[in-house]
């Protein structure tokens, strides 16, 4: 039994895959708890779903991988899956933690306890970098509490399971403080949902490491699509097809194979008379060539970017030329989709009840009709995923941070293909500021938000810079919202009815409003959005 005391001082591919599998498995059991921690008692509280889907995407990349692989390669694949599958703010932040861990383990076959701890600290650093303005009382505060609290333990402890235990302990202490740091959490009497999710992630890693994890049977489709370039298949994360001959070569082919195995895939190493020929799909061809130069003289060096080749082949197939600049927007509901399409926008389905992943936004661009896009996320919880896509795509992506479909529609109306990108961005942001918006939904649980006491099944009116309105009666809630939205300058009120509000009922409500506000013009559209019977905008 003595041998087990220090069992986890070296983490190999098997341990690491078990850790990530354990994290995904625990999330499958716990994600509903995270959903329920949502601050507002709104029906689209989906922090748990977003984090679970991010981990599902991560798992899809390593599920079929042999666990004997170098820990650096497994971590890289896990990070690629997490980033492309990241949904919602908490999912994007979690994907950045996994990305940071992968950077810390880069090129390693196994990791010592110290290296593993350092990689986890790296993850927290990357998460911070992903958010422009970190807010105290969120997942980032919990991440920082973990980093700070485990600093001492990391210096002396050599068993990684003990480090994870200390991380969870420090994380729970930081989580307990989140209501003190963020008034909105205190009012709602909850801890931060994303922070709780991060602790579940660490608990799952610990379960996986210490063997409390079973094989997961889940239908997972790899997120990173395998593509065909000139008939050769490759994955986006290893885009450089690198070939060369080493002659004379100081080392045996077996040694070359071993040294290069963690630097790429689709590797072929052939031995000839005093020469070794190498073919590898690499992420960093310069590094591969650098290593090879130590083993002998290089000849016939060839390096092709297979993504470029793939796109060239694809462009040949696509006869239709793409237009230079357009809008990509995210909406739920047939009515909304129709409204945006009439304005020439490309639409990715999602929003209130399901935030699209980075991969889905990327596919929306690939399949769209424009070269460059201005993205309208139409939801606070999608902006970070759009920013992640922007990091990956560079100048092809620009963001106007609309927080609901009404702001998005106002912005889209200000777009003109005759204007430059800069003129459009300025006009769209300005137009967004000209309208005031509100949403009505139903409370899913009792809560207190600010001064407002909310009961389950109450109708809630939600507006920017205003207390939540909670009423048992829909009409009361609607008229109360209007009394705050309508000013003496208001000329038009536009109502977008949701999936659960019939046209007839909507017109009855508008009829009551018109009697109260005879000088205001009321317009109505069927938005078809889920969970929110009414969206209201005024100008």
C-alpha cells in the first residue's frame, strides 16, 4: 500500500485522458445544478448547458485517441475541440482554461506534478486574457482564488491529486465570496454559476485521475473537420504538409519517428541508404525542420499549407463569387430569421435557449454569401464566442455587440453595402443607441433581484438600467414596461410576439396600449422567439 501514497507525481497520456473524461462525465451529472444558479429566474439560464457542450466537444476530439499518446498531443486536441465547441461566455472561458493547460503541456510526453500545476496556472492566465473587462464575483474570481490559494502547495507537493484537492478547496472558498463581490448574486441568493462550473471541472479531473470514472459511451462527432486537400486528408490543427530528406543522417529512422511523434500527425518516416525521408503534417514546420537539422543535412524540403490548397480546390468548385461585406446574425424564431434575411443578412440559428458554438459561427461564415462579416450576436452570452472567432479569423470578422435581436435589427437597418467597413460599424453602433428595448418572460423560480420580489410563474419585464418588473398579470406587466419605455419623444413602439403568444392575444394587448398612448404608433411583427412572449422596442 505504501506505493500508493505518491501515485500521481507523473501524469501521462492515460492519466490526462482520464482526467478530462472525468470532467465531462461529472458535468453530465451536474450541469442542471449550474443552470439553476442563473441569477435571473429566466427560462434560458443555460450556463450548465453551455459548459457541458464545450466539454462534449472537447471529449469528441480525444474519445477515439489512444491514451498512450504524449500528454502534449492529447491536450492540444482537447483544446482544439473545446475552442471550436465553446458556447456562451462561461463555455468560452472554460475553453480558454483548457487552451492554457495545453500550452503549458506543449511538446511534453509526460508531465511532472510541478509541470501539470504550472499548466493549470497557465489555463487561468489564458482565461483572464480572453475577457476584456474581468468582473469580480464571476468564474474569473474563482479561477484567481484557485491560482492564489494553491501557490504555496504547488511549491512542495509532488502528488497531483493533492494539488487538485487543494484547488477545489481554494475554489470553494473563492466561490463562497462571489455573492459579496457581486451585488446581483447576493440579491438572488446564489453563487456564480460559471465559478461553480469551474469547480465541477476540477472535481471531475480529480475523479478521473483517482479512478472514479467509467468509460463514456456517447455519440460524439469530432468538431475539427477533417478535410481533403488533393485527395490527402488532414485536420485543421495540423495544416502544414512538410516533407524532407535527411542525408547523411546521424540517427536511425526509429529515433526520428520517436522524436517527431509529438509534433504532428500522418507521419511517415522511411529509411534508405544512409538517408531518412520524412512526411509529416505539422503545426509548426519550422520547429520540425530545426530538430531535423540537428540530425544531418536537409534536402528536397517541401512545405505546403493544406488549408490553402483545400480552399483553392473549394473555390474552383464554387462558381458563385462571394460579395465583399455582409452581416452574420444569431437569432431564434422564424419571424426573426425572415426579418434579417430580408435585409440580406446570413443567419445562424440560436440565441435565447441555445447559444451557438464558435464552430457553428465559423460554419455560418463558410457557408455564407460574403467574404467579410459584421457579426450581430443579439445576446450578451454570444459576444465572447464571436470575439473568439474574431481572434481566429482576424480581419474577416467584426462585431457590433447587440445584446438582443431588436438592437441587432436596428443595426442591420443602418448597414449599407455602399459604405466602407468603418462607416458601417459607426452607423450601426449609433443606430443601436437610438432605440430602447424590453423583454417579457416568465419566472422559473422564486427570487429577489434588487428591490423586486419575484414569484415562480410571474411575468417579468426586463429592461436596461431599470429594476425588473414582476406581475402575476400579463397586461399589468406589459403596461408597466411601456410606462418606463415611452417618453415624450417616443413616436413608434414595435412589438415582436413570441412563439407562445397568439396573434389574437397580442393584438388585444396592443389595443389596450393604444388607448393609453393615443399619440404613439404601435407596430407589430411575429418574431416567433422561444421563452419570451414579447420583445418591445421604442424610438
